[in-house]
């Protein structure tokens, strides 16, 4: 599993299909994110879940600093019953 703090004034990839599941926590700044469920502004201390295979569009509104946790093994499904 990979996790790192990253800074961006612009995303390297602004649209496409997510190659793996990940969670992003914004520390500073703001970005706009569009997925199958709609468009939202992501502000500091908010989490965004990126699901593998989902279409997306994202754009930095104010330069951001964020933590991303990604893994090919990471799952949003629960094994609890």
C-alpha cells in the first residue's frame, strides 16, 4: 500500500478512469471533482474515495496539498456480516 503527501497547482491527469481504489484527504487548498454521483468541491479536511474503474474529471481550484492512500489490494467492500 502506498501513501504520500503531494502538492499540486494542477492535476497531472484531469480526467479518465481510476486505475485503482484510493482515498484522498485534502490538507490545504480546494479542488472540484466530478464522478458518476455528480460534482462537488473538496475542501481541507474532507475525504474523497476514488473507486477503481470509475470515470472522473478533477480540477484544482486553489493549489492543494493532500494525502493519498492507494493500493491494488485496497477494497471499499466490507467482509463483516
